[in-house]
C-alpha cells in the first residue's frame, strides 16, 4: 500500500481483500472530512477560482433596513453570464459563503444589498463584516 500526499492510500499489486477495503474506507473518510487547510488536503486560495473584488464596509448607501453598494463587473464579465459568489471576509464566519440580495443595474453592474446585521459576536450582538469578497468566474 502506497501512502500519497495528505494520507490517501493507493493500493498496489497484491493489496487485496481487507487491505484494499480498509484503504478505500480510509480514503472515503478523508474525502468526506477534508477542509483544504493545507494539512488534510491542498489549500485553495479564493483568488485561484476567478477575479476577486473586495468590498469594505465603507461607502454603503442606506435604504431602510438595508444598505447597498454598486459593484461593477471586471472586464470580460457580464451579469447573467458570470458566476458570482460572495464570501464573508472577516469576523467569526470569515471565508464562509453567503447569499446577499442582488439587483441588476446593467449588463456590467449590480447592487449588492446587506441588512445592517449579518453576524453575531460573542456577546450576541449583531455585527457587520469589515470586508466581503466577491468572486467572478
């Protein structure tokens, strides 16, 4: 049995029966529990998946219980064609994907809406992340 990067097991000739099934079971468990943290699997940098734009928590326009910011698509990307994903860039849920309200303004711009309160801190008070990563791919 050959052990590969991050502990995955590759059966070799004569690895039959229990050895094969134990390796298969171990590999399935590794795949189910990996986190791309560089220890149990290769790291994935968010910028490797497309063009990233960081939205800081300044210059948002207040609109009732919401605040919004106009986002212009990078060159070569258009609304309805580009895949757009949002990730929290700070706080307890740093790196977690989230799904804000979005409104198309043109083929190359959109408004991103967020409620004033988006996460809870240790005192159960709602806080707003300092940055949001927008990934265009």
